[in-house]
């Protein structure tokens, strides 16, 4: 059985998840406010990760310990990962094959970590089940879109939260096409 795939992401009010060069420095003000905006609860509720190579390289570039300990992670990568952390495996495969692999490893709820390209591909393939977007009160004007590919998709609002930081978190279920 396919695990549930959840795209949990922060986005600017104008729909970008990073600057054009991939930088996410604009999130520092929100991260430093002392509220995790439900992250720890979310992280406890997932048991695997699916990540794109560009996101993996960005996370590794932060220079600290692997920020996703204790969860298996499949990184979609054409080339091998150098010195991957424990539990992280680079695979040249489709998102469907990666989810099948995570299911074999016992995962039932998988976090789609990363960029709009992978999110758009997963949406187009009918793999995405939930979308949790933390809308950050910031306008970037340009950058990497929340979803690449220009697909139309109906969503159903499941929950919403507003935080003192100005972040509005929206939890949607992806409707069947």
C-alpha cells in the first residue's frame, strides 16, 4: 500500500519557497521567533522522507548535523551521494518507485521535503495526498515556485492555524482528479 505523501513547506505570501538562487535566508526571521509553528508535532507524525537532490545538497550545505534523524530518507538523485548520513539513500528512480521502497521499509506517512519541481511531479503523478503550507508574511517577488508545472488541482481545507509571528498555516487534502 502506498504511503501517504505530505508536502509540508513554508512559502512566501506570493507563492515562492526560495529565492531564484535557492536561498532560504528570508525564513531566518520566522525561525528565530521561538515558535516552531507545529514542526515538532508534524515531524513526530511522519516516518519517512522523500527528497530531491537539490534540496539534499542545500541541507548538507548548512554544515550541521543531518536535521532529519531517525527517519529513512530516499533522495532522488542521478549521481551517488557522497558520505550520506545514516538512513539516507540516493536512488535514481521515479517518485513512485521511491514511495514503494519507503513502504517496504514500513513507512506509512512520508514527508515530501523540497522543491517545487519534485512537488509538481508528485502532484502530476497523483502521489500527493496532503499539503501543509506555512504562509510566511513576506513577499519575495521571484523565486522557486511552490509547485512547478502549472497543474490545476482541487484541494479541500482540513485545518488552519494562525501564529503570533504572522504565519498562517493551511492544511489541505488533495482531492481525487
